[in-house]
C-alpha cells in the first residue's frame, strides 16, 4: 500500500517531521576552515537529504575545555540545539563510521586520549597496564609551567645556572690566572730550574650556548 495513504505511514511521517530536529545524526565534514575562527565545520547530513555541499550547514563544536577540529572527509555526530534548524552543533569524530577506529588503540587497557586527524601517528595515549602516558610528537612544548618532574631515569639532570656560575667564577678564574713554566727552563730530570719564570696561559673562552632557553629544572 502507498505509505502516503496509509494511516500508520501518515502518523510516522508526522512524528518524523515534528522530531527530526530533535535527533542526533552522523554527518560528513566538507569544510573545516572557519573564517570566524571558532572551530566550525561545514557538514552534509545524508539522513536529512542534505547530501551535497550546497545543502550543507555550518556546525559549531561541542567541546569542554578542548578543541580538535576534524579533517575534511571525516564523519561527526551532530545535533540541533533546542531543536532549531539554524543551531547545529557537532560532538566530535564519529569513529564508528567508515571503520575509523583510532590507529593507536590496541586493546581495552590502551586509552587513546588524542590523535591528530591528519596524521594519526601523532597521538597521546595512556597504557593502564604500565601506568604510562606516551606522547608521540615531532616536538613537545610545555608553556607556562615553572616545574617539570621526571622520575623514571637513573641519571641526575644538570642544573645549568649552578654550572654556569662555577664555570664563570671558578674554572675561568683559575684558568686565566694559571702560569705555564717556560719550556726551556727545565733541568735534565724534567724539573723546573730554580728561579724559572713563567708565561700566562691564554684566557679561557667559556661556552655560551650550553644553557637551554626552553627547559627549566628544579
């Protein structure tokens, strides 16, 4: 029977129309460059018939104290805040779509805290068995921290300021004031002759690039 003339079908259609903006959907990311710099993405929602980019809609992120914008081609979970068609939000990558399992996930005790959408080799993970957090990154920067604690090594770190003070105030002073006896004023046994005079050694040039401007230790 034609659903449009079927009572049950009519009821279902009414319910669908009245609640379609109260549902969650999966949507494909078409653009992720937001001129407002707020993390918005342009998405299409096939379930609503918005299956081409010209029918797409901008969705704003739903994140708590963090933001990782998905890349173009990924799928995200979206919903309409207050049921308003003009108030679309996304909750993050829907990894169940298109078999997009996190690359760094190896089992239930491996927690993938974050993966770079464009390069999944860059990631932060926590291994519950080993109680170890791993940061896979080409470069690690920790800004605004006055203290960094590392307790897993066996070697002690060098305190650069203390070393710099010793080099400048002790080693260099000693080296600059040290006298070398003249090479021709030694006896046959190799001992310096009585009354031999010496010449000052060349002043020590201390290095200037051994203190890091990036890492501070305590």
